[in-house]
């Protein structure tokens, strides 16, 4: 398992680079890993990723969720790979994962496959014409497919982390869980959530937390509280 400070990934869902740098300054050495997503792309997200990585020594998870024809995904991932970032997300469809794996080449960047977004439930999937079945079962199935097609890990809700960790294909692979909320926190737009300790105990390697940290009156104290929970006995994983 990574160190607790690496297990916490702070989602930098702020409007622009200046706000991002200010948040990183506030959190200081408390946080070593940041997620920069699609919402930040037009606000200078890639520049922020590079600055945090190269000048501040932070680890970076670029959450782009690429989905397109194989050739386009491969080209996009090849372009991102040159920036020496740590994680990149793509959708877990087999052709997308294979193309991303090819685009990553020999870089150290990990390709993480999205199973089913943590903001979606069964009603949402039905509305999108996704096949019948329990959400957890579909997540486990998609995770196994993505991992067998070359993904270094998967993105999944903490509620499904244990199911994925039990897959033979998951041995030695990463599980990264958004949809993590400290006890009592506002759920926001997330529907399949757990606390940080529950997520780690269920098999997650990293938990992603955004608003409960950056919207807190004291973001550094909020991050420290989550790190303490990650390091607590309640977060210990059986058989690992």
C-alpha cells in the first residue's frame, strides 16, 4: 500500500490556475497528490499540472476520461505522456483501454479505466440504454474487462472496491475511488459513497476527496483529519 499521504488525492476542482496554486500553498506538505479534471482544462489545468509536478514535486492525476476512436485516444494519450504525469483516466471500453496503453508506450504514467461514474445509479444507466443488471455487478464486469485489456487500474466507487479487489485480474492493479466523503459531509452530486476509512478497508489504494477539503473553512485541517482516518485501524485491509 502507498503511504497515507499518497493514498489521499485531493481533487482540485477550482476555477483556475491561481486558485489551484493558492490551494496547494494552503495545503503545503500535508498533501502530495492532486487530481486535475476536465473542468479545469480551459482554466489552465495542464499548466497547473506541470507546475505542481515539476516545481513543487507533487504527484498528478489527470482526470480526462478520454473516449473516442482508438487512433484518437492513442494520439491524445501519447501527447499527455510527454508531461511525466502519474495517472490518466480513460473510459473502460476495451478498444479505448488498448489504445491508451499503446499511447502511453514505455512511460511511467498509469492508465486508469473508468467503470461507471459514481454520480450514476441504476435509473441513470437505464436512461442511457445501458444493459440491465445491478450497478455493482456491471462495475465488476467492466473492471475485469478493462484490466484484462491492459489498464493499470480502475476508477470505481468505494462501494464496489471489494468486488473489484476480489477479481483475479485485479492482482497488483490500482483501485482509485472517488465518491469518498468524511462522515457528516455533504454528498453533493455523488450517489455511491463511503468514508475514507471504509474505502481503504474495501481495497482502494487511493481515495479522491475534493469539496470536503477545498470548501472547508480550514482546508489543511480537513486534509489532516482525512489522513488520520486513512491511517486508523478502521482502514486496515484484511489479507493485504
